[in-house]
C-alpha cells in the first residue's frame, strides 16, 4: 500500500538551471582596466627610478630603454655618499621635516580642540579665515613669508624652515572635523573628576583622535621632506640645503648626471614609503573620516 501511494505522488520536474546573466560585467572589465593603468602610471616611475639608479649614464639615456641594468653599477651610490655635503643635506631634511611635523601636530591639535570643542567669541570667524587661507596658492605667500623671516633675522636658519610650517590650515581643519563630533560627556566626566582643561586635552581628547594625528604626521612630514620651493628661497648656503635642494647640484647648465640624480632621489623616496606603510591604516581612516564627520 505504501509502495502504491509513493508511485501516485506527482513528481516535480527539474527545470534546467539557467546561467545567471551579468548585464554589467563589462563595467567591471573597464574598472579593472583603469585600475591597471593607474597602477602602472603610479608605480612605474618609482620602479624606473629604483632600477635606473643602478645603471650607468649611458644606459639611463639609452633608447629604447632597458628594463634591467646590464651591468649593475654600484658606484652611483658610492659617488653620492662620497659627496661631503650629502650627509649634511640628509640631516638638514630630517631636522626640517621632524621639527615641522612635531610642532604642526601639537599646534594643530590645540587649535582643533579650541575651534571644535570650546565656545568663545569669534570662533566661527577664525575657522572661516582658516578655510580661506587653504584656498590661497603657496606661491602668493612665498615672498611675504621671506620678508617676515628676513626681518626677524632668521633667514638661512632652521627656524626659517620650521616656523612657517608649524600650524598648517589643512591640519587644523582635519583636527576640527574629528574633535567636534566627540561626545561632550568625555569632558564633563573629566571635569567632574577634577581634571584641568589641559589634562582633559592630552589624556582624554588626544587618544580619541589618533587617526587624525597620524594623517597630520604623514602629510606634514611628506610635505616638508619633499619641499623644494621654500628652502630654495629661505636658505642661502650649501651646508644648510635640504636633500631635494642639494640634489639639484647634480644638474649643471650643460650637463645633468641622471644616474647620480636618480640614486640620490631614492633617499628622498624611501623614508616616505616606510612612514606610509607603517601608518597606512590610521592614515586611510583619518582621510576618510575627515570627509564624513561634522
């Protein structure tokens, strides 16, 4: 009986599974193609610089260019380090970039705390002026900055490089965007416990804005380390030159030592890459959050 009932039950016919159609698959191909082109154009110059730093002058200028140096020329780095001023230029860049980064991080965080957390007359006007300064091209303020530095008798010194970079408008804007969305209960609980304004700032607020601080550190260090225009104007002697400015001496009026220039430029690139890869997680978080917060 049970066998008869089993045979009576209608059987469901299995329909052939149709392949899912992806009408927008060609868009992915275009997107990946553009990403590939962007990767090649972004990483290509860096790879070419690294490879060409081990080539001779003739191989660097060879056409068509070769991918790998044949033979490897290690003397380029020996000549660069043999320059008695190269280590001095490298040290000057470290002092300039390190001093500007530390001071800009400190003063930008303090300005961001004041504009984002405190209430005082003229706060909105000061913030609007800060945003307006971001719109001014750096070439317009180049001569006024030099006149101020020269009148203060700080030309051709480290202070001439560091002081103009110790509070940058974009860094202040970044810190304001982060700090003004923090809950006020953090400060209120600290005030109840008897914490001062300064203690609340560096023990309660600063740990909450580490992504923004990391972004400020990377951007400031990169800008100062690669800066060429302002050191060219503010400095006057070779022993005070920074590395980007010192590398310019590998180029003369009639002849450019491209192999030495490429070898020296690697020392200008590697510190930035190391800094970015160490703090890239905080940098990306800070860059994205600054656009959506506030």
